[in-house]
């Protein structure tokens, strides 16, 4: 189902003409109303009038998360405070929180983008949508909620926590779609198993999962266990929230990014130079319609590529391929770049292992070490010492061959790795702070 067939199937030339008009308008607004951008534009010797083609985008300054922290809380807002009707913010665990503001029109745009996304997943007004993203300052819960209501679906605002109760609600309320992080979906499935609920017996048929990177192997595992279509949604609070891009159920090969609202580009994360379609690099997004806090060339730190090939679903908006990880999640172990998703894929190849894992980084005798802790599946037994040792050696060998780094693999008892109600904590870095 396509939510807005006119907007979602625009010819490429019409998309680009609309993007240019909106880019020029947005640059004029931030130059006039946001001192930060006026200063940055002047520093590089550019004005909004210099934006004549989409190719001129590369001449504009980048915006980074630290800029939002430096101008905490409202320094990057482009409208008067009385025009802001909602505030969201990050947790601020690594510094000042990142605060974003929405006008009434921003919220309408967000609901439409999220509705487009859910429709791409096959959700309609006939569905019951169980939202297990956290509500509150985090954008996940309210973003998915707004999109489902815009579709006319029934919404169950479950939020996070009370996992066994949520499994019962999925059964009792007959939800047909589930929105949460992929790791929490597996946690819900485990809770259902513990109380005798088989997700394959439920009406549940669609999972809209995001807020953390996950692998194709995990998708297959979830679909097999839960009897659903598991689909990828993308969003980030700084840009809008969930609904910036969404995988379509017809193809499942990348997430359509709504190009009438957001202008994407891929850059080399080191040099900042633009990369051509198909090459993997850092995703950079410029907001085209956002009023409260428009952002110019925001560096997401997410690693992906752009796919402009036609999609069988009929949507013409570019797809971003499955996220490879984040530049700030990359570990450097003895000179080797390691991303959690690379190791996750190797774990999922071993069917007797659980998808619950952690990477523990330490420093011994001035050398960095990496221990991969992964839970055993329910059907493995701790007294099968020989089988467990063989599994550990096999996974350790596969990681060495694939990544070129030696790690220690440690198999853990089922349910021994802490579960999260939000994003899974994949990395535990015990190295002393420099």
C-alpha cells in the first residue's frame, strides 16, 4: 500500500526540482534566523543566493551533533519559542542533551512521513499497532504512534518495560504490527516463550524495527521465530524521529528515504568529500521542510550507501541500504576496524547460538583485547563441554578469518546478558580513559 501515491512516485526530475526549491528556501531561513548558520556561511564565504543547483550542496557547511550540544538548549532554533509546540531530547549521557523543537506543521509532516513508512510495511487503517518504543523525550514512541494514528490504525501505546505483560497484550489485543527495536522484539519473543505464548499463533504479521543497526541474519532469525515480516525503519531525533526512511515489504532491499522532505548524500567520513551512488560512506541529511530546527548537512555517523535503481513497489524515492554500523561505534583493535554488525553476522551463522551478544574491550599489557560474549541457545547444555569448546573455537576462527583480528569467544548461559528496553548495549569498553 502506498500512503500518498502522488508524492511517493514523483519522477526523478520533479523530485530534484522540488528539492532545489526547498533547499534554497531553507538556506535563506537559517541564514536569516539562526546566528550559528549565518556565522558558518560567512566563514566559508557563501550566501543562500549562491545555491543555484543541487550540486552546490557540497559547498555548504556540515552540522554535527556537538553543534547542537554547544548551542544547548535552543540556540539552533529557527522560529520564536512561542511557535514551538513540542520538545524532544536525547538522554545526554555523554554530555549535554541534544534538544529538538517542533512546530505544529513539523508534527504534521512527521506524522505523514511515519504514516508513509508504516504503509510501506503493509500497515493500514485495519491494523492494530503495538508500539513498544519508549515514550517521553525519546522520539521513538510518539513518532510511531503519530504515524499509526495518521493511518487510522488502532494504537496500543505500550512503551518499554513490563515485557511479559506486553507479550500477553500482544496476544490479548490481537496486534497485527509491532514497532520496537529489533533486540527488544527478540526479548518479547523470549518472554512469550516463558509464559507459553507462541508468536506464530498470534495475528502479528509485521515488525517495524529500528533505532539500532541489525543484520540480515537477525532478520531471518526473527521472521522464523515470530512468523512475521521483519522490516527496517530509519530515523534520528535530530532530523525528525522514526519515519525518515522505511523498507518496503515488497522488496526488503533498502529503506526508501522521503526525498521531498530530506536531501541525502554520502560522504567519505574522513575527508568529507561526496561519494557517488553505490559507494559506502557516512550518510549526511539536510532537512528541507523542517521549521523548528532545520539542519544543513547533518552528519548522522551512520554508514550506508544510496541506491537509485527502480524498486518493484513503485516508489521512486532513493533507498538507503542496510546500515553497516556507525562511525562512532567502530572499534579499533590492534589496528583493525571492527563493527558490531560484522561479528553479529558471524554469530548468526551458528544456529545453536542466541542473537544476544556483547563485545567487551579491555587493555592488557598495553594491548587492546576483545572478548565476544554470546549466549548459548536454549537447546545447548553447559555440560556438553566438548561441543561448547568446539563452538567457541569455530566462532573465534571465523572472526579471525573474516576480520583479521584475534578475539576470545566466551559462551554464556541463556538470559545472562542484560536485556534492554531500548537500544541494546553491544559494546562494553573497559579500557582506561585517555
